[in-house]
C-alpha cells in the first residue's frame, strides 16, 4: 500500500468539528507537511473551537489562541520571541479563517507582509464567519446566502481578491490550495516551509454546515471549485511570477458546483450566467498573468 | 528626558522584543530604542508594527514564547490596546509598558491628563505613577522583576511633557549591576513544540472563575513584592522607590493626596503653606494598582482633613483617586472628611497656587459639600 | 492505540490544581465523537483495492492503516460519509447505526 502522504498524524481524533469539515482536512495536511516543530497562532475562528476547550487540545503542536485581529502579528511576535530565546528552527504559523484574514485581521496581515516578517500565514477559507453561525465575510462569493445576506439580499459583491492584495505587498510566496488536492497542498506547504519571509497560503475548505451541502460532498466540492476555475490553484512569487499548478483544458460548468450547495439554491438563471461570466473573465486575467511570465 | 529614561530602563533591563507605534508624546521612547537596537547597544528585535493594537499583540506573542518584552504608548494608543491589556493579565504575560498620560480625544490633545491610564485600572495591570526621570528609570527595571515573578504585566506612567519631555540629571546604573539585580526571564512554561500546550482556549463557566481568582490572589501579593524588590534595589543602587512618597504627613492637619508630577508641585505648595503656619502635607501615590489600602489608611489617620487631587474624572461619578481613597478609608478613618478636587484636565497647568486654593477652600468647610470641586474651570 | 487509552476527562477539584493561565493539559482523545453519528461506514475488504483514499480524506483521523488494510475507529467516526463517497471501488457502505 503506497500512501500519497506521510502516515504520521499530528492532529488527533475527538475534535469538535462538524461532520465533513474541510477545515480539519486543511489542518491535517498542513501539519503533515510541516512536522512537529511548529507553533500555531489561531485567532477566533472555527479552529479555536475545533481544537477543543480548556483544558484539552487535539493537536500535538503548541497553539496560541490569540485575539481575533492579530493572527499575523501575534505570529510575528512569537517568531521574534522564539528567535531571541534561541529557537530559530520552529516554523511559526498564523492559522486563521477567512474572517480573521480578509476582514478584521487584514491590517495586521498587511503590516506583517509589508515588513516581510518571517511567518507562514495560512488562511483556511470556508467563505463566511462560520464560527458565529454563517454571517457574510468579504470572502463570501457573489450570490451566496448567509444569515446577514438572506436570499432577498444575497451577497452582491464579489469575493475579495486576496491573492492580488498579497501580491501587491511583494512577498516571496503566495499560493492557493484546496483540500480536494491534498498532494498539491502538501507540496506547497513543504515549499513554503523552506522560504524566509512572509508566505501566504489560501486553502479552500468547504463547510457543509454553512454551505448547506452534504458532508460527504466536501471533497467533491473542493475538486469542482478548481476544475471550474472559480478557485484556480496557482502560485505567485515576489508578487510577479505566476505559476498555474492545475491546468484546465476545459472548464467545468459552474452549475454542477452551485446546485449541490443550499446557499446557492435561490439563484436564478441570469444570476448564474452572471457568475459564469465573472469566473470566465477572472480566469482570462489569471492566464494573462501566467503567460506574462513566459 | 523622561521618555529617554524609559528607553534606558528598557535597555538596561535587557528587553528582548520591542514592538511599538509612535504617538506624541511617546515618540522619543521608541526612537531612542530603535537607535539602541540598530547599533546593538541593545540586543533586541524591534518590530515596527502598524498600530498600537498590533504592538501589544506582538509583545504578547513574544512574551508567551519566553522573551522579555517592552512597549510604550499614550492615550489613543493605550485605548486601542484595551482588548489586549485584558489578554496580557489574563494570559499572565509580564509585559512592561511605558504610558505617557495624555488626554483622550476628542478634541485632539497631546497634553497631560490621567484618564487614559485610569480607564485601564480594571484590566489587571500593575500601575506605577512617576514624578521624575530617575524614578522612571528605576521603576522600569524593578517592574520587570516584579512582573516576571508574579506573571502580571506592569505599566510605568509619566505625565505628558511635564515628565516625558523634561530633562533632568539621571544616575544610570551599570549594566553588570542591573544584570545581577535582574536575571534573565526564564518562565517555566512557554510556547514551544518541545512541550506543546494550547494557550488561551475556550474556557467554560466551569473553569474561568478559578483562573481569574488566581490572578487576583497574585495581585494581592504584588504590594509586598514591590516593597521587597524596592529594598533589594536600594541595597544595590542606593535609591528606594516605595509605594508612596510622604512629605510632611506625620503632623499634618491637611493632607493632599496626589500622583504624578503634580505630586512634586504639591510639595512646593505644602512648603509655602507651612511657611504661613498651615500644617499641610502631601501623600504622593506611586503604586495605584494594586491599591495600597493599608499604607493610605495609615498615613492619613492622624489628619484633620484630606484633599484628593485628581487630574482625571470618571464621568457620572467623581475623580478616580478620590473614589479609591474613599473606598479604602471607609470603615476605617470614617471621621476624617475627604474632599475631592478635579483640575488640570487636558494639560491645564497645575501650580503651587492650585494647592493654596485647595487649602483655602478646605479651611472654610467643615466637611465636603460636593463630591467634585472643580479648580481652574472658567465657569 | 496507546494515545487514546491514556486520554482522560480532566476534573479540577480546587483552584490549586489549575494551571496559572488557561493552558491545555490533556488530549481531546478522551472525547469519543463516535457518539455523534447516525450512520456508519462499513468497509468490504474483499473489494478494497488498498488505495488509501479513505484514510486520506477522513476529517476525524478515524481510519487507520493496520497491516496495509484500512480499519475504521468507531470510537471517533462521526459518520460524515466522505470515505464512502470518495472510495474508487465503492466498497464502503453507509449503514444505519444499531441502537
């Protein structure tokens, strides 16, 4: 039997995640790639609950449950502290949800990236403030239902382009990843681990509870979203060099992806067509950036 | 200047991680520390954060990893850190911070006022109020020792401009002697993969209460530790800080209770009053948190009247030193009338004549008729 | 598994037993999340091709590899169905939990 990932686990069973949670798979794979010599800074997000309450933890690595807005800069502080007490080996990771990255945490993240502080920032994206019960974030895609964007006023602003924002900071490494492509994710984390400076990893993590999808569809969604180019997998180095990791010959239609999620069920044909148009345009822009390298 | 005394204290204390954001009138603290880090006078990492909230966040992360941390701020910056001040104390992280007392906006003010630090009196930080540059430097070094022993953060507070920007001669202790007095920070438990724990996780009603009980119990040991540390410092460096500074209180009929630089001004006022035959005295409170109940009760028990002077106000209530002194004295020296005065907000000058005015007012009254007597307001 | 047998529910009888700050001192392995499920996966080893995909996609680390074969740890399996859904040879069935 040849497993495609190392067998050793740093995440244990017994955690509090919902059935079929994409965020737990993200953590499981990232820890496999990083190994035990890490320190995680986790702000308020699903993972601050998934890990388990005091006095327990479900991870075999140290965690600092930091204040909501501070994931990135708490990690900077931890990294500086560890260095000053003689530990230059431990990889310091900020592990935040989309809320703590795109919204309340964006200032600290921008500060860290501008200074190029030596941390690995991982955003696991379930596209809303899931921990507090599915309120919209700026990572919520156009058309989605959330409790603060009910069906009559569904989210009508596009998802914030976090990669473009991070690229503007000219940091050494940015990558998108999906739990539907664990080997690609693993490779990227391994690559990021050995780079000095601010590294930003954006992982797509489906949430059956908030998306109103079946728990068993989590991986299917995480694959479809790449294959229809809503969430393409690519890397950006130093804000300039774009590399596409999963090449798509023909984009899958977005409808297969939208209709197995309750949060999109209300969409009318014209609205779906609009979304498809936007996806197509964004894909062309990405290809232009990728080809601009050649 | 007073600000530089903070920087020297942080340097001699061998701070390891400093994260700070500039704000008038604190800027000189961080500018000098920046230079010290750049030319390696101080072996520390200086994180040039983009806000005060991030400054405290970085300090907390570094402290949790086992490094000695220092930061400085003022008014709006301190207020911005408010959420994280609770983190520092609840997380038992011994960060030492300099705060320059400056009035809270609006309107924009850069001048001296105690509301900023006093608004944080409930956050579980030790609070030292200084009145001269020597005191600032000595307090920072001792604050590291006290904070690290009991794992409670400290703030060392200076008045804007009257202390932060005033130049005075300061005796700077030798690094070797400070090292002897203050050994490196070596907490038992830190954030490290060698001994992994999750810090600060979800805490239910089953557990939160005891954790906070422990913080208060340790706060109750701080006063004695400050005393002990102060005596150790006196042995090595010849200067004793103390919890309060008493000036002619022993036989005083009227005792002013003050803090910060107005406490020095009060001494001049007291001396002038004494020349006129009025037995005045001044009690300058140096340690406000934990509140020195016994010391205060003891000093004022022989007085006929007490006048507490606040450069702050808790809206809808009274001056905050006034509130705390009254609560300390309740049930003890109940007979002594305690008068509350508010003056100097937003940096309005406090001079020896302020104290003469207060003494005059108090002389004409048997007991307080109002809870706030405003001195200096153009009514 | 030795790790899960050592994990216990922690009860503090007095404040003296608490750590100074909220800090974990035990593992969540004491929490047998198997109690959450209504349906459970059953692997038909006859048709299993030993690809490891079920092990890879379990969010609860409730599938372990023993002697090159996948084994479900029913103490923790939450019954999400990802293993059954992703299995390429469709040899995992989701069956109703017995009472």
